[in-house]
C-alpha cells in the first residue's frame, strides 16, 4: 500500500510527464493506492479558483480518477484528524498537507509527493514523485 499526494494523483491520471516514470510504474503496479478525501476538496477548490483546469470538467475528471482499480479514496477518520494535529517534530500548518501526512502515518504507508516541505519532514516515509 502507498498513499499519494493530491498533485501526484492529478499527474498520474493525466499522464503528466512531471511524474517520474519509475513512480508511475509503481503506482500502476500497486494493488492499494490511497488518496485522502481532503484531496477531493483541494482539487475542487483549485478548480473553483481557476488555479487548475480539468478536462472535460472537474466532476467528470473526479469520476474518472476514482475508477482506477487500485485507487481508494480514504475518508477522514477521527484517528487521522487527531494525528494531523499531533504530528511529531516541526511541520508546516497547511491542514490538507497535515491530513495527507497523517493518512500515510496512520496506514503505515509511504507517501508519494513532490512537495519539498513533506519530503523534508522526517515524520513520514516518502517517495519523491518528480
């Protein structure tokens, strides 16, 4: 099992070259890839603010993105929410990033990301996506 950050999910679905081939192959080969439910909010918010364009529409893209056999959108449980506010060490305050990191920690999964702040944080096992 692996967890993937919001941007990694977008890159993977859209076959974006920013995602390293080895990482794409790993996601393709995994039988259990977790995406935090907060990623749905991050995507919807970015689209509503015109910071992200999804074709043909956000709702259509999200439906397609969730049909991949190995993708599972993981709900925000009380355990994940509590973990997100009790992360060990120093980590930045972005609540979405905190929830994504907490998901990986609670599941004992590696987190695939290109986010430098997450990659530099020692409190979660990471895989560099780009």
